[in-house]
C-alpha cells in the first residue's frame, strides 16, 4: 500500500517524499498506511460482539505478533534470504512463540484454524518470493486472514452465542462452532477490505486505469446493495465507501493525492466499518 514516488496531474514523476521511518526501522515496523487498521479491527469487532475477555486480549496480542512475524518473513523471503532481514524474523518468531505456545497449550481448540491460516500464509510467502505481493490474489489472501479473526475471537468471548451458533466443523478431533455474529462480521470485513484494496490501487499503483476504477466502483455498488439488504446502517456505510471510490480518483486526476492521504482515508473508513459492524450485526434479521 505504501509508495513514495508521487505523480503530477500530467502523469510525470515528481521528487519522492522522504520516508517517515528510517530504512533500518522499516525492517522492524510495517510502514503500510492503513494496514494496521485492517489487521486489528476485524479481531476487535469479534471481541466486542462476543464480550471481551482477558483470553481474547491475549489472543489479540499474539495475533499482532503474528502480523509482525509475517511482515518480516515476507520481506526476508522477497530479498531471497538476505542476512540483514533475518534478525527481525528471529526476534518476532521468538516473541510469537512465547505468547502463542502457552495459549495453544491452554486453548488447543484454536489449532482448528491452523490449516486455514497456514494456507493463507503460504500464499503470502509465495507472492513475496515471486515479488508479486501487490497482486490481487496476494491481497485477497491477506484480507481473508484478517477477516477470519472475527470468527476466531468469539470462541473465547464472554457471550459468544448471543447471536446463535450457525454451524461448526471438526478438525483434529475437535468440534469448533461458528457463531452467527462472528461469521457476519468476517464476511463484511472481507468484502469491505477487498474493496479497499481495489480503491487504493486506483489511487496509487493502477492510477488512471479505467479497468481498476470500474472494478472498484462496481464492487462498492454491489457492497452497498448487500448492505441495505442486510441492515440500513451497513447500507449507509457502503454508500460512503462507494462515494470515496468515485470522488477521490476524480480529484486525483487534477491534483496530487499522495499515499499518506489515501492511507488516512482508509483508516477513517475502516473505523467507520468497525462501528457499523458492531452496531448493525446484532440487528441483522437473517
């Protein structure tokens, strides 16, 4: 999502803006504008809908360490295992083990989700190896990983079955329930975050390409219609996302809209989606 080269309205490159973080620090801390919100908010929505507990806070901390580990590992793989990218992988790997192993020992049911995240991680690392981490299929894997946390968190909530258990699955001899509100939240985040991917591409890497602009607008139109069919608040949120997917690319035709602005807009809309999910999901009548 981050790109430091800016473009003037005529499409010519302009001097790049200085990075916010030093090159050494960027090996340790993800610098993608808006990515933090996309990683955290689905998990936090699952916590809020099911009643936050200390166990969920522990899992959230482990999830953030997993994000740091994935980020550093992907960068290491992309570099073809250069030594200067290895230390963050080792440090975050150790921290993730310290936080995660005791959690798994106390709550082995979380391992039922391991195959899902293992596949998504493999897709992410393959994209990094091929230097295609900005491709739509790699972005889709990242979106599915973050959105899925909305269904994992309710397993450890205060009142996970407030909206009812809609289904479940068996893995490693364990039955894992899927709760209605968690599933709805995950679906909403998956759709809105992939829409965000399309929108950001129209603003940065695919700026000026009509195919991406059409895909972004059509995606958000469908999202808005589905939102209104489910609950008016979700429909209003979808309409807001649709408006930004149209207005900002039009503004960018005549003036420079940098990655920082785009990232801040996505942070704001991600917070709006979070608030909409927390309010609207318990009110969906399906």
